[in-house]
């Protein structure tokens, strides 16, 4: 009982603690005030109350910029998981959709990889709902009401926690009818004279693949689509060759709707699972772990089959 009473006495005043956490998270009294619905002066006063209670400075000003002291940063890091736990428990008790994972995803990834698998997620985790939105814009987890952002890019994602879903493996694909009309003994250099389909946001990919294949060429602008999904569909309809993400067209290749006559180019860039740095909520962790299990199952299936497409081309 003595220990319990001692712990109760050591709890700080909670309104000042809430003001400090918001101000420390935003590194701004103004943005903290906007979040809490009070004035900047009120936030400043609440922080001063907490500093008096803690007997140390939590913030300093350098050239008019607000900066956490070492003690303030250490304290913020310690209390944030507890504040998030309180928020989760409160939302759960009030029944405020704590089982919804809000995810922003690239449209092509959503259509071609994630959506076909979501029925399996729902069957395995019926109490968790996935709320999907699509955008190429990176998420700001401090501003946007999101739990997850699935983005394409390089391996560095400063300011957020990241996990690689899969790396790029890009290979030319086309319809069976087109490959039949051209003959089976195509070389990479032959593609220079064929219609090449481009995605507006992946305009440099064909040049990268030709360099990988050892073909020195200056490409002319080709048929360009808004999204990679339209590029892949254009290839399936016989409009030309798409440079396809292997993981996103594997179904069409396996069904014979697309042909992949050349090996794939591997790159360090790829699709990444991003979330706010720090403690990850249980629902988000469950979604992340399921997603990575799906990736592992794909890799195991591919390992059991003949390479499709195979190893790197030898440079000419």
C-alpha cells in the first residue's frame, strides 16, 4: 500500500502533462494549442506548471525556435507510449472504431496486390476493418488521420518507421498475340523498335531497364498513362510492351494473359510499409504481420516453381 500511495503522489498534474506532450510532439506551442482547442498562452502556462513540478526546464528557445531540452526529450519519449495507451483504451471504451486500420496506399498496389488478398485478412481477423484511401502523396502522420502508408521509393524513410514489403523486380511484358507476331527469339535491342508503354510517375524505368540489359539507346517519348495499372492493362490488350513490377502482374503471367520474355531487373527501391515512429497499435501490427506473411507465402511459392522471370541478363 505504501508503494501504491507513493506512485500516486508521483503522478504529475495531467492537464499540464497533456499540454507538454502535444507541444513536444509538434515542437510548437501554436500547433499544440490548435490541437487542444486552447490558446498558445494557455499551453505555455501549462508547460510552465509542469516544469515547476518537474524542477527542470523542458523547453528552450533558440533564435525564436522552440527546442526540447535533453530532459524534455527524454521525458517525452517516456510518456508518449503511456499517452497512446490511454488514448487507445479511451477510444475502445467509448466504442470509437478502435478496430479500424486507416491505410493510404498507392492505387496500383491496392488494385493489383492488396485488394485480391483482403478477403483472407478479413477471414483471419474479422474484428479488424481496413479503411483504404489511395494517393501518391506521402503521409504526414502528425497531420493526417492515418495508421499506415504503403509507398514506393528508396530504402530511406526519415521520420517514420519503415518495413520493406518487396523490392522492385521490373520486366518487359506484352500480350501473347504481340509476342507471337514478333517471334520468340526476341533480344532486348528489338524492343527499341516496339511501342513502349510508360507510366507518368515511372517515366525513367525503361531507360534503366535498357541500361541493365546492355542496350545503349536514347528513347523517344512513347504512349504514356496516368498509372501503372493502365500501363499493365494496355500491355494485356496488345498496345505494346509494359515494364511491369513482377509481383503486381504475376497473376496475368501465370494465367497466360501476359508474356514476360526477358529476365527481371532488381533494384533497391520497392514498396514499404510506413507507420508513425514509436509504439505501434495492436491492430496495425496485426495488419503488418499478415501482410508480410502474404509476401513470404508468395516467395515460397515462387521458390517451388521455375523462375518466372529468371535471373539477371548478361550485359551485352
